[in-house]
C-alpha cells in the first residue's frame, strides 16, 4: 500500500514538475524582452568573419 501511494505521488509530481518546466521555457522563449537576443543568436551562423587566409604551400 505504501509503495503504491508513493509511486502514484511520484508520477503525479513528476508530471507536474516537467509540465511546469516546459511552460516556463515557452514563456521565456516568447517573452518580448528576449526577442532581440534570440534574433541576434539566430543570425550568428549567417555572419561572415573575415579571417586571414594562410597559405600552406
């Protein structure tokens, strides 16, 4: 009886915890103040940095 009660509590608690973390991550991602930071991060792979080319002859 104790094991079943504890197992049920852990299942419910885990579901609530993971759902809460997921909802908080979505809120963080969609928060208006984070938009500029995410826009800059999205464009990082497209930026070109002119690194000096070396000749290995």
